[in-house]
C-alpha cells in the first residue's frame, strides 16, 4: 500500500466514524424528542378531559332552576304580582 492510499484510507475511516457518530446522535435526539412529544400529548389529553369537566360543572351551576332557587333564597326575589308591575312609557 502506498502512502497516498494509506492517507485516503485514514480519511475515509475518519469520515466513516464521524458519520456513524452523527447517525447515532441523530437517532438518540429523535427518540428523546418523540418521548417529549408523547408526554405533551398526554398532558394535552388530560387538559381536554379537565376542560370537559369544567364545562359540565359550569352548565350545572348555571341551570335555570338553580339560578331561580338562589335568587329566591339569597336575594329574596320573587315573581312580581300585578300590583307590583309598573309600566314605563316614553
């Protein structure tokens, strides 16, 4: 083997090692990012479930029957009688 061939062989070997290291690092980074993506998706799903529960709770608190009950109990409100109704004309 001549000296020139040896230099080319060493350069190619070094290039192969650099490329192999790059492939391994790329695969590692890809897996790491995939795990992070899965965690974020799970977090998103949990937040969507919580959002649904909060919407259900809000609709429960805002039912007409409950609002009327609270108005009667806490605010002492009632449906006005005919004598209590005042018509305002412009």
